[in-house]
C-alpha cells in the first residue's frame, strides 16, 4: 500500500578515521515504483543537515530476495561528526510486495572492506561504494573477499538490544477475534502507511494530530481480504487504538482446456498463469490440455497460456466464490525456425561479475522480425575466477519502451546451474516473450560476486554499446565503467513461419477450367501445402518467399487454403479462397429489335433477358449495359442503312453467349403504282368495288372512299388491303344503296419502316348513277379568251359512244348553231376544242354538249362555265352576233 515510513537511528558519534556503514538486508519492492533510501544527516550546532542519500545507485528497488551484506563507505567529511542514519521506504498502492528487512546495522571502522590486490587471473572487482555495482574489470586486479568481524557485530548488538522472552513472543495478547493478518494500514488523507506484524497483526503509526474536528480515515488492506475503513480522531499527544477485522474474499476454481484454435486438438503440457496474481501457482495442463486452478480469489483475471508449438494466448475469466468457472484457451499454432543473434566473435578475453546479489549484466538485442525469445547462450568464465565463484545464477528478460529503455517483465528470474568455462544454452521459452523491438537478456546474481559465475567479455566486439550492468532498474553501459568490449551473451530467437497468403485469388473466384493456379507469399521459405475442401491437392517449395502451383479442382465449388510446413509441422491454414468451376454459358434472349428490322426511327430499344448462376456482365457493341433482375434495356441511335448490334453476355467464369441483331433504317417514302380503279366505275347499290395497287413487299395497304370536295369518307373509316402476292395489295368496298356521284378512291401504303404514302385513283365511283349520263362537264367555271385562244371542252359518259358540242348565245339555244365533234380520249372520257375568233367580242357564250350511246340514245348538257371573248389587238372589232336561221 501507500507508504512513506522510516526507521531512524539515535545520534552516533563517528570516530576520526574513515568508516563503513555495514548492514544485513533482504528486500522485495515493486520495481521502479517502491524505493528504499539509506540516508545520513550530521549535526551542525543546534541544527541538523538535510538527509543525504548514500545507497548504491541512490536507492534500492526491485528484488533483493536473498539475505546479503552491504557495506557503504562514509564520506570523510563525516569523520568525527555526530550523525544519524535513516532507512526510508516509499511505495504506492498498486502492487503489494514483501518490503524491506534489516538484520543488523553497524558502523565499521576496521578499514578492511573493499581492498583489492593484483592477480594474473581474469579480472573482476567487488566493491562497496556509492557506485558499488557499476564495476569495470582491469587486468591487474583481483577480488579479495571482505572480512567481517562477527564478534564485534555480536558485541554491538548486545549493547543496543535487549532479549525478549520466548513465551512473550509466542503468546501475544489477542487484540480481537480472528487470526493475525499480514496487512498494510494507510491514512487515506495523507498517504502514510505501515505494515502489520504478521505474527500478531499489530501495527503502530506516528501521525500528525487533527485540527479541531478533523478526522482521519484508516484503510486496512491485505491479500485475500476485502479492505476495511474506519474513522478516527487524533488529538495532540494522544494515542488512538483501533482494530480491524477483515472479511476473507471467497475462493473459486477455474477449470479449462488449452487447445489448438484451428483444429481443436489439445495443447498438451501447457502452462497457465494468472497475470493479475503472481501468488497463484502456475497450472500445468495434462496431455489432453486440461488444467485446474483451485482456490483463487473471487474477481476478474487474465489467464495466459504458454505451450510448446504455439504462440502464447490470453483470455479473461470472472471467478465467483465457491463456484467453478469453465473456460477454453485457444492458441495459435507456432511453426518457427531458430536463429542465434550474436554480438561477439566467440572468444573471451575478459570477464565481469558484480558485487551485490540481485544485480547483474545485460545485453540489448535487436531481432530481425517478430519472434519468440527461445533462449540465451552465455559464455561463463572458468573456475579460476572468481574464487571460489559459483555455478548458480538467474536469467531474466527486459522489454523496452518506445524510447528503447529497459522495462522489466512481470516474471521471476530463471535460476539455473551453469558450467563455467563453456557456452551455456538456457531455455527461456517458458517466459513466452515475443517481440519485434529491442529487448534485454540479463543475468541476475543470486549471491555476492565472489560466489557467482563471471560472464565472458569479447574485448574486440564492435557492439560495446549494447552491453550494460544494472543495479535495481538503473542500467549503465559497461564502457562507462572502463570495460572494453561487449558481453558474451547471445539470444536464440524462434521466428514464426507465418500463415501463407494467397495473392492471386479473390475471396470468391470463378473459372471455366478444370484447374487453377495458386500463387502467394510466405514469411520464410518452406514447403507450401495446397488444400481443396480440406484435402491436400498440391504442394510446392517456395522460392524467394513466393510460391506458384497449378492444382486440379476436385469439385465445382472448392475452398482453397495453404499452409507452410517446416520440419514436418504445419502452420494454420491461410484465409480460404473459394473457386467456383462453371462451364455453362449464360442464356441470352433478345426480345427487341427483331433481327432484320426495318425502321424509319433514329432510336431503337434493345431489350431482352439473360440468366446465369454466376452472371458477370452484358455488353452491346462493347459497351456495358445494366442488367436488373435478369432483364436489360438500352436505347441505341441508328443511322440510315444497315446497323448491327452485337449483344454479348458473360459469366464470372469467362463463358459467353453472343447474339447479333440487324436493323435497317429506311427513311425514303414508298411509291404506289397501278392504282385501280383507273377509270370511272358505276356501281348500283350493294355493288362491290375492287381497289388495288403495287408497292413494296411486306408493307400495309389501306384505302378510303372520299366524298368529292370533302375530307370526310363515305364509310368514315379506312379499309385494310391484303397483300395477295409480293408487293400487290387488293381491297374490297361495297357501295351503299344511294345515289352518289364522283366518289374518290384514296389509297394509303405504309412500308416496313413505317414510312407512308397516299395516292388518289384516277377513276371515280358513281353509285346509283346512269353510266351514259354526262358527268364532269367542263368548263365548270367561266373562261375568258382572246381571239385565237383555244377552249377545251370535256365530259365523261358511257364508253364507245359519240359526242359533240356547240357554242350557244344565252337565250338563243333554239338557234342551234353548228356542232363540233368530240373524240373519246380514254374510255368514257370525251374531249373537244374551240378556237375563239379574231377581232370578235362576245359575252356569256354557253357550251352545250351532246352524247349518243351505242344504242343511239342521246343525252345533252350545258357546261356550268360561261365563255367570254375579248379584243386581242387594235383591229376594228367585229362583234359576234347570233344569226337567225335562214339568214
């Protein structure tokens, strides 16, 4: 818990000669956060100087869990002075450690400690001093163990301490119900903290008195118990007694299994640690990967599993008191290869060892890639130095922060027995430490330097800056201590062969072939196994960390995976790539336009449907067209003449179906020929008229019967005609029971492109009219002529008759002027001509025509138009006067 407590000596009168402060100590402090200071102050008249730190490296921290002697030379300025010595411990509340224990405290004036003499043996030095562990080795020096005067120590202790009867210690008075607890008690408002006596649970603390009604909150905390708090009032010179009864945290059990996360096979003999509570023993799984962690306090924890052949894995569990929680820890398969990282040439010319237990030597290692620190290979000097030396030493690892500074792992050093004079391979895989950044391999002395093995130094190493000595958490390059060369500590890395990566296939790929090429990369060259739906279908050795293999697809849908294999062990499979084999082309149907379409439009709609289980795309003349729910529609511009549309459907496997549509654009209007009736037709009511004409094949013909001088049709609709033979269209019309003259036949034709044309038949239709009657008599309007100009007179009537006309003055038709014959120009059409006389003037002449049929039957009619003759020049006019008969 939070602590800022100390033990202070009474006043001590130092002798005039130089002295050493000698102590026996044991400590376990949270590294870098909890610190132990050894301080001294001297009297100056009525006052005392500030406390000065005299501990090696300024303070103690970390693990010193072996009883050790420490001598600190006191500066000569203290000689003959009155001093006090203080042991100050500061800590926080995050992690609880055992603390700092002192066996004895002596002032030694013998002057024997720390002396050195020459030797021919490899060098090293142990010295108690302000930099006791920053030690360099010189060739002319040797270590001489310092001597302790045990009798003097015993005498000093006898003078300062009294003996407490055993019965008093073994039978402490009970302060409350329950067993004593090793706990810490903290004043929350000030952070002052003390530890209880584990034997009887008692604690005592000096604290400032409260002001007025001010109270202090005491909090008691102990491992395995819920914390408890109480309020106290502390007055000046008052002693307050208070007791705590802590409630034990209930315990539960964790059972579980460590497995291969891919196959589910057990990770036999895996070790499982509870990261938040190092006091919980490490559990070892059996051959089935099963483990049990009993008697673990209720709470939330992180379990870390380490197993041979796997990367370390972590899971979170919640433990409930008096219950068993079951869990499974999946581990990723680790297939690796070892590589040694060395910063020496293999030959040692020197050696180094430190004075105090708990300190050591370290080398900074830079891995080539992410990997597991498998072990260390360290050369320890022979049995000739140090003397007597030892074979036991701890090996540990340090991580590094973002700035490359050492960061101690939450692990205990591995204590090993080494063979001096040889390289020693030390397995560190149990730490389960993997990294891709700098880390440190460090020795941790279990004893003083004279009882520890010396670590070899390659004096020709160009990597001296990588070698350090450390005390607590303070790392110092050995070159700063006048040591030449670098430590002979090597790292054995196990780099992982990562899962292969298939690079040329999509998550889902398609092919219309029976085989496929699989390409990819690996993190290290190895054998690559290719699997299809779980069965091996190929293998190949990678080159340059790349692989390429053609494999036969076992099924229409195949999941392709790859593993890397080294020494008969395979990685987990790569991410699966599905390959679908499809040899069936898409089904394509073009709905419009029909092949061979002839149109006058500038734009056509291309529509249709396409279907395929693995449809890819549709193109029209190499342009992509969107397909929605299997249907497509595109508007395409067409040009005059022939237009071709190439419609192609592709599936994802590369199969394709194509359809070509031909469209002809025709904008020229068609022509109607041979339109019948070409002559007038006389029909009785109910009679049938045949209308016909010729035009382009494949079109549509229609006709209408129009009333003369009107847009209205007699039947008010057009009638369809039939193409009785290529390009020849015929239609029928039935005459009504009525009398109608001059009906017009209008024909209409639309070609295959939609262009239309109309034409009017030459023959008129007479319904209920005598065939021999005079019709269409002209002039139908008044005509003015000059002398010498000609007038055409015409009419229609029966075929094969004879016709004549004469010019008659109005009112004088009885005069019967001479008639002029008319000729039958076409069947039923009669025409004659009259030339206006010169130098004659006349107004209102009438044209009278006479028709005689083949039977001699005559018909007479007068044209509606009148004829006016006007003067044509300066000649004297001779008015045209009618002559009476006989004159």
